């Protein structure tokens, strides 16, 4: 074992309701972090006081940074990651509960696989009171069997360009990747950016089927798991506008630029994945056009993308087709 040192990067924003329980679960780890970096995004509910109180008795150094202006989740994580100083960086949300062996298991996986860039696990879904729902995260997203069967080093980029599979709260990655990962595009979620860039430059990811956290589902969280009702899905689809796809296109354009830079720097694997990202950009652009169109023009644009195989390679197949046709 290399006994790599470990940082935990946590972001908080008005999370006082669940924050102490999360901090206590980090302090109860069988493998304690060497530092906890917390970036607070302007909380007004006592979150900072909870962190300061925890720091006084924590069995590891705690650094609290308070943002002068609200950065939002992605840029706040970017800041927290940038402040971490250790060889492995684990990400933490403010409202989950970690199983006691989470950090030990993630670190061991990276220590035993020196060519891997990151590792992530499944999670147990719990409700707002911390009670199990009987579901796992991967199962709720219909990706459990596909992940373990298809998420191989040679296929990861294509897999990730088709769907989001890595949840930041279950993730740890090598600190040596920071130069390639930062800054994070403001148009993509931080965990998706980290996993996609890392896999694209040859720092492949390792999926662990163990449920290493209790992933809390509640009304105030920014991003939750699947399992939404049909009505909720319809409402979400109706809220989608061409601007959403335009922003997504910009995010993948940012990814392409980062991979071009990585290729120039000699990062293994980045060159051969640029073409896949460019195809993803084209697909998202076509979906934006379909959302802007009406009637037969919409149908024509969607069918054209079906024929080229874009929905199969770069979206959630027929589900995305139905979404673009109906909303």
C-alpha cells in the first residue's frame, strides 16, 4: 500500500439541517482524511457555526473558506478542489451520511490501481429522515448492470457521452489531475466534468458496486436520484428550453478545448476522444434545433437524428426521442 494522503472537499450552502450528521459521519471513518476543506457559499442558516464548532474537536485539520459572493455549486466545488493539498481528493455533499469504511475503500481502490484516475461507488437512497427507501442509486437510474458490464477503460468516454453515471458524493480522484480538471466549465455539473475529462485523458474510473454512502433525498437538494413520477418528468421536460441545450453545447465545447490543450500537453488518450466530443456537440445542437421547431419540422429534425444514430450513441435512446417529440 502507498498510504496516499487524503483531502475531503465539501461545499455548503444553507445546509444546517443535515450538516452535523454528515460531518460526524466523516469523523467516524475508519480511514480519516488528512484535511477537510469546506467552502461555504454564503449560508445564512447557521451552517458556518456548525462547521466551526466541528473543527474544534475534529480528529483532522478543518479549513473553512467563506465566499464573498455566491459561486453556485459547480464553481464552489472548483474552489474547494483547488484548495485541497493531498494526493487523493474525495468530494462531499452537505446532506448525506457516509458508511464508516467509505474513505478506506475508495483510497484502497486507487492505491491498488495506480493507473486509475478516479473511483466512485453506488449509494443507498434514504429519505429526508435518513430512513432507507429500499432503493440503490444505480438501480434507480437503471444503470446498475450496464455499469458493471460496459464501463471498461476502453469504453468509458463513449459511455459517459451517452449518460451521466458518476455521482460526486461517492467519488474520489487523484490530486495530480487538478491541472487538467480546473477550471471546471460552468455549463456542466462538476462530477460529470471530472469523470469525463479524467477518462478522456486516460485516467480511467473504477466503479464500485458497494453502497458506500446513504444518499439523502429531500426537497431542498439541487440534484437527486431518479425515481421521479411521470408527472414530475413531464413538468421537467416542459421546463426544458433550447437555451438548456445551448448551454450544454457550450459545456461540451469547453470540454473539447480542454482535451485539445491536454493533447498539446501530451496527455495520453485525449486526441482520440476529441472526435467523440465533437459528435456529442453536433447531437446536442440538433436537439436544440428540434426543441425550437414545431409540427412537421420538429418531427423531421428528430427523425433525422434517429436515422444517424445520434440518440442511441449520445442520449438516452428512445426516451430522449419521445421527450424531443412531445415537448
